[in-house]
C-alpha cells in the first residue's frame, strides 16, 4: 500500500512540474499570437525521416541456399502492363481464352520434377507456392495495393502488408483475388490466394526461420468450347459473344492447394564477413531442416447433358459427374553444408562448398467417383513413400569463375530410380565483354499418376506399363548487361515422352495417355536485346525451336515478343512510357482440351492448324512517387486482317479490351 501511495505521489509531482514548465514557456513568449504561431509551426511540421523503398529489403527461399541475399524493392514500371501470368514475354502460353482458365507453355519447357506427380498442372499458373513467398526486412511497416480492371471482363486485386514486430522478426500477409469472366458464356476463371508468412533471424544472425501458411483456391468454369467452329470466318454472321452457344452449360474444375511450410537454418562455427563488400553473413557450417505439408484436391463437376458429345458418354451417369482426386504430402528434409574459404582474403575465391542431405516424402493419394446421391461409385486409396539423397558441390575459383553440381537420387520407395543430376558454371569475362553460363542436366522421372491410373465417369484406364521419361539437356548462355544483350542455346533429348492423344476407336471424343518410344530431339535458341535511341527504347525477344517430332511435341518454330516505347517525364514528376507490344508465333498443329481431366491433347489423325498473325497491344505506363499506373488496350489490331484468334482448338481468345491498373506502395 505504501508503495502505491509513493507512486501516485510521484505521478502527481511530475504532472505539477509539467504544468510549471508549461506556464514558463507561455510567459516566455511575448504575446499569445506569437505562441500560436510557434505551436502551428511545430504541429504542422513534417517528420524529418521520409520513408521510401530503400528501407525495405526482401529475400526468397531460393536466395537463402548458401547465404542470405537481400534485394531492394523493384518500384519501376518494367513489364507492369503484362500482369497476367499467361502473358509473360519470355514464357508464353496457350490457354482456353483468358486469365484463370487452363493453360500450358507455348514453348518447350520441361519440368525438373522427380518422384511422385499427380499430373494436374493446368491451373498451376495461379497458385502460390513456398518458393513464391517474399520475406521482408522492413525498418518501417510496408503495404502494397495492386488493382487491375477491365470492366466486368477481368479484375485483379492484390494486397500485401508486412512489418517487423521486432528488429529481427518480420510478419506479413498476402491476399490475391483474380476474377476473369471473359467474353463467352461460362468462361470465368476465379482464383483466390491467401498467405501468412514470417521470417525470424536471431540477433547473432546464426539462426533463421522462414514460415508460411498458404491457401489456394482456383476455379475454372468449363464451357467445352463454343459450338460454332467458324466464328472468326469472314462470312460468319456474328452475334454477341456471350450469346454464342456453348457445349457445356454447368461444368467446372476446382483445384485447392493448402500448404504449411517451415524452414530453419543454423550456422555452426566461424562466420565470415570480411570476404565480401556487402558484409553478408557467410557461414562455414550450416544445418538446414525443412518440413512441409501439402493438402491438395482436384475436382471436376458436371451437371446436365452434353448434346454435342464434347466428352465421352458417362460410364456411371450421363448427366452428373463428380470426379475428385486428393493428395496429402508430408516432406521432411535435412541438409548439412560446409564451406571452405580463405580467412583473410577481401575477395571470395578458392571457396569450396559441399551439401549432403536426405529427404523423406510421404504421400496419400485418393480418387473418388461420387454419385448424385452422395454415394461413391469409385474409391481408390494409395500410399507412397520415397527416400531421396541430396548432394551438392561447388567450387569458386575466383569472383569471376565458379562451378556447381547438384544431385537428387531416390534410393527407396515408390519412385526408386528417379534422379536429377545437374551441373552449372558461370564465367565472367569482363564487365564490358559479359559473362558465359554453361549448363547440363540429366533427368529420369516416373510417369505422373494420371498417365497410369484414372477412373472417372468419362475416362477410365489403369495399369499402363509406361516407362520413365528421360531428358538430357545441354545449355549455353551469353549475357552482356552493359549492352542489354542475351543469347542462348538449349539442346533437349527426350526419351519415352508422355502425352495425351485423341482416341477415335469408339467414334467419340475420348482421350488416352500415350508414350512415344522413339527419342525426340529439340534445339532451342533464344536471343533478347534492348535498344535505346534517345528517348525511344525497343525490347526484342526471339525464340527459335526445331524438333524432329513436331507431330508429337507440338510447338511453333518461331516466337517473338517486341516492345517499342517512348520515355518522357511530364510535369517534372510523372515518368512515363508510351508504346506498344507485339507478340507473334508461326503456325503449328494446335492442341485440343479435355475438360473432364483438364489435360491438353493432340489429334494425330486430324491435326488442325490455325493461321497465326501478330497480336498488338498499346499501353501507357507511368510512375508518380509511390504509385505506378498503366492503361493498356489489348489486341488493338482486331479487325485488321483477323477478327479473332485461337491458341487452343475451338477455344477463342479474348477480343480487344481496355485495361487499367495501379500499384500503390505505403512505407509508414
């Protein structure tokens, strides 16, 4: 009680002293008018610290493999007009019409996955993964809002907030929502991504923890393509796009991918900081432990009839289909790394790095065929385990030359024998001449489960004796940053290539998985260059591909993306670009699409080839302090030599469309 009284008395005295000082200040000012002017100046004054993007740094899981690499925020307007994952200049796609629907790469880009693969990837473009999460070091709270609108046809909203709750502990949240209704009936793509993430680093910087919880829901409404096959022909009597008849009136694919991720690293022994100019923490010994849990579902639902037989007749029901695939995956990974480097050198050279690790994967795979009354006509459960050894070795001869080797080999389990061996080397000739990157890898991958087993209402196959797909690759890249020039060549030799093809044996539109036993060779050459002519700039990218099995591995020979724009600053603060983008690829036999499996397939008997003409988009983009804006008109050349175009057989792409987007960053 006595202490409480003493504390209250102390507070009373401090309050009294404060009043005394306030009265002193008031009497020291000659008049009340002068006093008011002083207060106004103090109250209206700005904080002397103006927070900007330089107070925010970020990293990704891929940038923390050896030491943690921190990068500054990119607040430029580079490529902001190509916000869709389907319209990335160097990674073009084919799709069912608009953002949010099924898509696949236009160019040959084989995956480097080994082990278990469920086989559903047509909506992967819209999912967040642990590798996509950005982790921040924020000296001030950072928020970013991103909004794109094309009226009712397409909308995209992204929100990010992150802040350090302690000097060395950051938390944040991502919210992404995309809704693209398209021009035709039931052409809607609806995607939702929510991620909560955190990065903790101990005061000594020896311990780091990255954690994230990710929730993905992707809905792709399936219309089975439009009924009319000639809507872009000159003689076709065009009607409103949304009035065009479609084949499926009530069908959709819905994918859910929920992920819990935790990665921890601890630096053991000596830490080197003198060997680099940025004073980055360079460990000599590191222990890494990663645990990841994935809960995924892939559902196809169809209600109603299929009058034009886009799908084969239902095996269990002609009007109702509810096929569902579920996968649960638990991964545990442990890696030990050690580094040998000179202690006293001011440059990183003669550095040896060795990683040795082991990974355990456990999978539960379940397939359900559900009737309209809720009972199952099909219920299959499988469980798999894989044990994989992981190894890596690297040697840095100097800051200009290094060599790296990575090994993944499944020793035991369902996919025993799968492997991925990869070697890379970087050689910096000089800042003026540029650098060379050499690479090679060999891969042996088990067939995805959808090729070996699928029991749905429209398709059923099992016990396919497919062999592992093998890929050998050699690559050469030349990069010159000074002259903004890049050139590269890749050679792929693919054995036992797996694909889906039309099955005409029963006179229906069925598909079947197939395997090409002969080897397939493909060479790919990529060249990109950025030019500047005063205030004018031009960016060019050209890809050339040639394969000896184009009837099976269908890709165009040429693809090119060109962007030409004018740089100017308006009103001394508005940095703007005005220009246009042009995309073009040569003609080739197009893919078809099966809604029930969300797989793209080929018709070997009756291939269809569409005319290909350039697609031109015009844009205006600008930076104003913390905001980036763009206005874009897609396919402005519609009606000039072409009324529309396809990238997938009978699935028309979007018409000309005006779009507006804005990004706004807040640093306090």
